[in-house]
């Protein structure tokens, strides 16, 4: 059984990469971005994230206790 060296593997990977890259570029052409739609969608995603995180943030903030003396959590 012939031995396989790193150089051989690297060569084959580069060969496969070049073939797959060409095929990918043909099947997935670069689309022009519609900035207005992009910004609207981005704004919507940010609003959804804030809405879903709001209860978690409120719960986390409500559980914070301030100690006047180090190590003392009682009021």
C-alpha cells in the first residue's frame, strides 16, 4: 500500500477546492444588495431580539443585590 504524504493531501484538497469554487460561483451568483430592504430587515431583527431579551434582562436585573458591607447580602 503506497504511503500518503501531507503534500499529496494538500494538492488534492486544492484541486477539489478549485473545482467546487467554480461550481459554487456558477450556481450562486452575487446579488446586488437592496440597502433599503436590508436596513428594514435588519431593524426588524434587532427589534425582535430586544423584545425577546427584555424579560430576561428584567429578571437578571431584579436578582442583583447590592451589599453595603463586603460579604453581607442581607438588607
